[in-house]
């Protein structure tokens, strides 16, 4: 290393260190090392909707991001914005998607009204704040908005009793939970006698996730935690067989009458299990061999923990819930249009070619034809613009012929999904 190089390297180290220090100071002037849990209800039809605050709770420790506090890595279908009530500056932003918005795209929502739960965690502010929760429609317009005031000294903010924190164990610990991304495993449909089985299923899931390149490269950023929450019955509900079980989260297949779609409507019950536990991303393992799952960005993912292809399904759903990746598969006919013409999706692995420059244009090899013909060669690695994705055979394009976000057979995420995951990890952690 020359003297000039050494000086540059030293300068870079000093700049990086002081940025980190400034961010830490920023956090300490605005927030306590505590979490404020906000429970909401989203209700309405495909046309009309409203957001209501349903409860507030607090506990020690903030385990979410401590950098890039007032910006977003991805737009999501919804956002929460926290501003200083007096000064008006934005001190925290976070994006997410919801089951409610997915349901709004179904035929049922054009005829019936329903309500859905959603819980959001924010760092506990040191001063009064205004919270704004917004839900977007498919055309990137605002659909619903709730603004509300919170005084952190409000005595009706319920304080979690640490004696009620559920037993939990670190299965992998890369470092302090305040600095790392904490992925929490929650058991669904495992009885008290099946907790060993649950831990074994967690281990299998962790290995599957860490085998994918983006996560292999950043495995030092992740803690994996298992929560002990036994269910009365073993297995999960399968409505098409009239088979209903009593489980911790009341999850079931046949969500929106789609046989393989496994979700839980009981988000408050889910967060009741997690109060006091470091939690940035939630993986719910369902004790079933029945094929299926679901994943919602910055909300939760739920997957069958055994049976055919389950290891791929878990990682696929984690792609949705952790990195906001879209499904790259498609059908020939579908009632809903998820990705209308003329609107660029916010998901990083699909494009309608409306604003392709904001996607993977920079990763295309020279001379790539658009749309790129699927020639069956280098199906996992050759980046192109292949028509079909996001449930639509026309008008939506995906980056590779095959990918973890398309089939269970793909060995890994495609190069574009891999980059998108790395970007999310680097946005929320260092
Ligand atoms: Zn992909």
C-alpha cells in the first residue's frame, strides 16, 4: 500500500466510523431503547377502506433498523411515517404489505366488506409524535390514510410484563440483537411434546435459507431465534377437508379460496407471542405435510415445514416477506390484474417496462433482445427480460427464465433477486 493509498484508507475508515457514531447519536436523541407496538385494523371493500388504531403496547429494547431511519429500501404497499409532533421532521419510516390489500384484489371484495389486523413496531420516541399510516392502491395512489397523535407519556400505553415474555432460544447468534437482523421462528400446530420437532424444523429452514448466495454472503448479519409457543392440536386447519384445528395462530389453507394459500388472520395473537423478544422478520412454521405457504413483505411468512418441496417453499416465502420480492410465476388466466399497464411495480424482480431503468437494465448483457426469448439455456443465470410473471402471462416481465421466486426446482434466486436481497440487508444493517 502506498502512502497515498494508506491516507485514503484511513480517511475512509474515519468517515465510516463517524457516520456510524452520528447515526447512533441521532437515535439516542430521538428514541429510547424500547419498542412501541401499534395494532391496527384495516377494513372495507375493494373500493372503500379505512384504518383504525386498535391498541398500543411497549417493551424494552428496539431491535429494528438503527440506520436509514427516515427512508425506505422499498416502497411496499403501505408505509408508516413517524414525525416529531412539534418540529414536523420525519424521524422514522417503514414500509410493508398486507393481506387486506391482497384480498382487495379478489372478486369477493367487490361485493363484501371485511376487516383485517395489522401490527407495526416503531422505536419508542422520547417526545410526542404524529404517526401516519398509508395504504397504496395498484396505481401507486393513496387508498387509505390514518394520522394520529401519540404522547409517549400516555399512561394507557400498555407496558409489557417481562415475566410474560415467552421462552425463546438463539439458534444462531451473529451478535447483539440491537445490531443484527433478528429472524424469529414461531411454531404453528406443534404441541408441547413436539417442540423438539419444531427446533429441528427451524434448523432445516436456517440451512435452506443460508444455502442461497445472498444470505450466505451476509450470514454474519443474522440472528435466528426460536420461540416456544405450543398449540393444543398438532397440524393446521385444512378447510377444504372440513378439518379445523385449535392452533396458536389459527392459520389455515384455502385463504381467499385458493387451496395452497396458507395464512393466519390473527396478527395480534402473533405479536402477543413476540412481545419482549427481538424480532425483525417473522417465519411461522406450520406442522404439516400439506403443500403450501404465504409471505407478505415486512409482515410475516408462513410455510409448511415438511412434505414435498418444503425447503424451497420456505426460502421462496422468505423472499416475499424479507425482501419484498414478487412471484415470478404466472397463469394463463386470472381474475385479478396485479400489475396494470403503465405502472412500474415497486418489487425489484418484475417490470412492466414503464420505468425499466429503475430495475435491472444495468445487468443486461449487451445486445439483449426485449422481450428476451426463453431458449432454455442458462435458465437460472442468464439475465434478460422474459415475458410472464406476477401471475400474468402478458405485460409483465421477469429477469431470468427460472428462479427461486418462480419454481421449487430452481437452485437459488436469480441474479436480480440476489442483488435485491443484498440491497435490503445492507439498507437495514451494517
Ligand atoms: Zn428472481
